[in-house]
């Protein structure tokens, strides 16, 4: 069952920082996440996914930012989610975040927990509805092996998990780390556990 999520698409060639500053000038607490959209060749587009409060979106509509305006390089509208968010039949209902640089369980779980709490605070999923599990090489140093799994409570709809995967994928581990390959967070559907 598809819900109405506070997910929008912004059309603008402005930097993410300029978009964030612009949005926060209308509502300092109304922005949860901004995420660039890349094309099939991994080049940036002029599209940005945004999770915003209903209040902020309504303010933007009231100021006519939902229609094209010649004088402003900014347009926003509701983002249309689709069935493409669901996993293929050979995948489970859990998510997997691969780790490509040497890092610890504490770092990975803190970063993922922060992102998931942010999504929960804007109503994407209920708080405390997930569990993180990062297999480690040794309990002594806590180095993560391969990546981290995100498990969800049974009552969480599969579509909601797909929305979470969509929103986490292609974000960054560190805000100021740039788009270097080891700073881009990838989020995939996990494989089924061998029985």
C-alpha cells in the first residue's frame, strides 16, 4: 500500500548548499534531506530529491515555486514514487549497505542510525522500527566486514522499506566528504539468507 510521503523533487542548477539555504530561509526546521539525482552515466542532473515538512512545501507553493518562473532557477513538486521501489523476487525484505573503506562498527552504525532517525522524524518510517547488524572481523578492533544489514520489524510495509532504500542510496557518509567513491553510501536489497 502506497502512502503519501513528504518527498519532493526540486528542479534547479543551484548547489545543494544554496538550495538548503533558500529552503531554510522559509522554514529553518523544515528540511530533512537533500539528495542529488544522477543520470544513467553517473553525471549530476538539475534534479534534487528533498524531504520537507508539509508546512515548508505549502509555503513554497504559496510563493508560486511549484510553477516555472523565468526569474528564478527553482521549481518544486511532489515526487511520484512507483512500484520500481520493490525488491526483485530473488532479494529479501532487508537492506544491505556495503562498506568500501576500512571502518568500524561504531562509525557505521552511528551514521546509519542518524540517517534513519532523520527519516523517522519526518514520518517516512516509525521510530525504533529497524535494527542494524554489522558483521565484524574481530570484537577487539570492531572492523566491519563487507557492510551492514538493516532489518525492519515485520509490520513495516515492504513499500516503505523500498522508500528508505531509495532515499539512502547515493547519499554520502560525510557531508563534507565530497562525491569521492568511498564517501558515497550505496544501499541495496539484501540477498535471501541461505536456508
